[in-house]
């Protein structure tokens, strides 16, 4: 329940998928290729 309330308060579409970063072709990038200070964002 704690994570649901965090998602609902921080994202426009809390039920949708989240990602850290997108590639040039708009695909989600693998977390191993992102920096430590990356921020989650909505996929849509």
C-alpha cells in the first residue's frame, strides 16, 4: 500500500508502467545503463 500511495502522489498515470530513461528510438533503457541519480518517469 505504501508504494501505491507514492505512485499515486508522484505520477499522472500511477497504474501505467514507469521507466528511468528512453533510448533515441523511444524504447525504455535497461537500468544497468542509467546513472545512479536517474529519476523514474511515466512511460506514456
